[in-house]
């Protein structure tokens, strides 16, 4: 049974940092593209960042480029999202997702943007940034 779980959310002031973690049990990261999405109240879920199976291809949403960094520890099956220079507009529920069936191609394709491209989702972790 595959389980995806996020941790590390919290409340910070603007300009602060948080690091989110995502674990995926039941599958190896060698078989997965991992993505971070977020959803603010009343808005659609959007891609924040994703990383390919090999870890060599990474993609970021335009609003988080140069502030957020995705990385993975394949030995531990953990993917991280380091979030720096946080802004109030970064507030939302952050979800980790895993593509096992190979629907995504990381690196400038729309496949990674679609929530339907991912097979497994975590329950989400809340990030709140105050001004």
C-alpha cells in the first residue's frame, strides 16, 4: 500500500522560511516523479515544484522561482521543499503528490501541471504567512 505524507507546515512571518518534507512508503523514488502543489482558499490547486525520478530534472512554478528549492533523498524516500523569502500569497495547503505511472515529463511540459497526472496524494500541510 502506497502512502504519501507531508510534514513541516506552520505559521511564519513574511520573509521567513519553512522546510516541508514528504515521505512515500510502499514505492521507491526511483519509480516516481514527485510534485508539490498548493491550494489557497477559493483557488485551484497549482504546481509549486516537481522533481523527476532520477532527480536530474526539476521544475518550479513561476511564482516561487528563486525562492523555493526542491530536493530528494532517494535512500530515505523523502522529498523536501525548502521555502525561503515567504510571502503572504504563499499561504495555503501544501500537498505532496507522486506519479507512478509515468504520466509526467519534468521540464517545461504541461503534464506536470495537471493534478490528474499524479496517482498518490498526501493529506496536506498548512502553510500560513503573515504580513
